[in-house]
C-alpha cells in the first residue's frame, strides 16, 4: 500500500502534488460497498476492471479492498482527485467509456452490489503518503 500511495503522490502533470507540499488540496472519494458475500469473486473482477478504467478516465486510484477478516459483506474503493471539478470531469469521461459502462451494467445484471455509499474527504496536510519511520525488520 505504501508503494501505491507513493506512486499516487508522485509529481507529474496528471497527478496531484502530495498534500505535504501544501501546493494543492487533494480530495478522496471513499466508496463503501455492501456486497453479496456469496458473489465475492464477481465483485473482485468488477474491482479489477476499475484498475484499468479509473486511471484512464482521470481518477487517481488508491485501490479497492475486499473483506478479509470480520464483516464479510463490506468492501471499499478509494479514488483521489485534485478537486470536485476534477471528479466531475472524471464522471463525464467514465460515462462515455465503453468498458466503464460495461462494468456498471455487469454489476447491475449480477446484483453483487447491494448498497453503495460515497463520501468525499479532504487530505490533511502532512498526513498523506508519509512513509513508515520504523527501520525495516531483519
């Protein structure tokens, strides 16, 4: 996960500068899914598909996360954007993307997503992409 955060924080024209630099405010779309636990593999394939689609449409994909231990019907998706305006542009591109439309249609046909909640959170300066300070275990 650290590598993903580091890659997300990399300075380029298509990525936001790390919030620790104080040069931009990044927002994160946190998607909470209630999934059918008997269709976990279908949701996994759905999430894997977003791994190609989201970056192509302009979202900074942090990752999708399946239940591992504990509650077996809650999954998460985290996507970062430079601003709400960036998110709106992303949504327009996503709706026009054939593979994105197909992925949505598959989720509706198979009904493995029972509920979806979206929240937008702001990155707190100095807390995003900060690597562990502990020395590596030997």
